[in-house]
């Protein structure tokens, strides 16, 4: 008879909860009929991308900008005609209002505060009113972004009082430390670079993969593969001074600007597609690993900020064909903020081909699909993937991009959700024709969460057609 091991006990046996483990067969009890008692945890993550997808382009389905999402279409519910107009703040545009309304359905509460909690944090507090289990990150917030004038542009996970739920991790090295922990502050940097987070579990690793291990051959292999992946990501994130000769070579340190240099007076920065993609995909890999290890169940991840100002260059290939050659500043004929990709959205005209905007939006969907595909590769005991079992809410700041009409700008905001372990109807593109607050509250109800978003006297309408 297979011996059942407690997952938390096994993690402690490996010396550090922060190393984490994939789910092993010894952690699952199976009855005589083959049914598993393994429970899939509640997870909710907000996925944000900057600048939006104009409503007329959403109506084209998977024929153009949404094409990268088509292979995942059976695992997504794409929702059109979502309205955030109630979140308009006079004198401010959707880059601020719409970005903060994403996942909160409330106007901003200030330059560094939302008007209320985000979906993920309402679910978190309802699921764990006494706090998260030991060894878990309460909220994991990360992303690649450069426009920084207000926190709401890039931060998309907010506590019940509207304050940010966690510090934003924008550098792969910082995200790695957040997920795996770092060495004692008393140790100097040179020692940190020469050591690995895995060094602390070396003896335990040898025991659990050795001849006296209580684990079967399959689980031994999974542990080895898992720790090899941790080592790989560590090398990619830190570019270790003392490299593991058997591991992959680490890339050079990030050349991308962070902090103030990432947003020089709102004038934008020059960046290549390869630079942007390299940093984003490492962050997405690390974020996926944190979920797989059960280190994170709630939080947000951002791919480019609201009103993002970058001057992108480089060849963009999709499915081995060249989709576009980005060269924003040259095509605009301007430098500074006027030469940024941001301007394609302000120049959107449904009567024209909008080829530059389409190429940028297509690229963004491809990078979000990269993250979702990573989650979809990890299978869980119920036969579904991490992607299918989790609630991913995907959104942006604007339904158009032009600032001369609030109704148009804050209506038709793109939304998509995953199935959340069978709670939502996936495999559809649906015209919900609903206010964001009603959509979000319907989602929260399906996740068993309380309290609801918005004013107490708000007359809530349930959007039942999104529910299974």
C-alpha cells in the first residue's frame, strides 16, 4: 500500500518551505474507485496589459489581434462590452481611471491607492480570513513596465482598504528572492553570488532521492527535475559568479532601466523587442513556478503599464513568420513621447488599417499567451492544469485609446477569465454588456467570496450567463 505523506511535513523535511515542491503521488490518497481526495486550492491572479484593445478590433474575434489566444480559446471566456464609466474622474483620462478600475471597478482613491480592493484580494480574505498558511506569500505582485507616474498604472492588486497588497517586483532577481527567499542580511553580496538557495537543502535532497527515501521512483524524478528548474531560474535571474558547470549558461544582467530611469519625465525610452521579451518571459517563468510550488495563490502580474511610453524596435515573428518590424520613433517621425507606441492608440481610427496598433496589440496577446501556456503545462490531480484550476482575470485600461470621449474610452474594455476549476463558461467570446462592478461581483459570488465590491447601496445585477 502506498504511504501517504503530508505535503507540508515533506516540505519541512526538505529544510525550507521556500524551495517548494510540485504535488507528488505520495501526497494524494486514492480510494477503491480511484477517486482522489486531493483538493485544488482557490487561486486568483489579475493579469494586466497596457493601452487596451479598441472595441472594433475585439469584434474581429481571433482573426487578427486576438490570434495568439486562439490555441487557448477553450480555456478562456472572452468578454466584450464591459463598462467602467462609473470610474471616470473629471480631469483625468483612462490611463489613470481605467487602469485603477481594472480588477476593482472603483475610481482611484489617490495617486497611490485604489478606491477599493481588487478581485484577488477579496477572494484571498474570504478564503483565508485568518491569514495564509505558513510558508506562503500573501500576495505576489510582479511585472514588466516603464510608465510610472501613478501607482495605478502598473500595480493591480489592492487590499480591502485600497492600499497596495505587496511590493511590486519588476526585476527577475528581486522576484526570485521574493519567491525563494534570500540569504541572511549578514552575508555579503559576494557570498550570495557564490551560493545557491538550494545549498541549504543539499543533504535532504540526497536523502529523499536516495535508496532510503520513502518516495517512489516517479516522485524522486519529479523532485530532481523540480530542483534543476529552480537552479536554472536562479542562474538566469542572478547570473551567478560561480556557475554550475552542468547547468545552462546564464544571460548577462538586465540592461533594461528600472526606477526613475525607466520613465524619464514621461518622455519614454528606447527598447528592443528582444530586451522586452527576455525580461518579461523570465518574470513569467518565475511567477509560474511560484504558483506551481504553492508559494503563491493570489496577486497580479503586469505586461506594460497603462499609457506605456516605449519606442519599440525589432522584428516580431509569430508562428515562424514575420508579423511586423517595429520602429515606433521612425514611423511617427518624432522622438520623445511623441515617438512612442502609446501614440498609435491616440491615432486609432476604425476607418483605417491601424497596422502599427494591431501589431503591438498582437504582440501583447502573444506574451500573455506565453504566460498562460506555461501554467497550462502543469497538470494537477483533478486532471486539469494550473491554468484551468485558477482564476486568471485579464484586463486593461481602455476600450478605445482616444481621450475625447469618456463613454467610448471607458466602455468596451477587454476582459477574459479562465474557468477557475469549472466555475465560468470557457470556450466562448461573449458580449456581456455589463458594468464592470456587476461582472466582478458575479465572479466573486461564484468564487464564494464576500464582501461585494462597490457602495453598500449599489443595486447589483448578477451576470449569470458567464456562470456554469
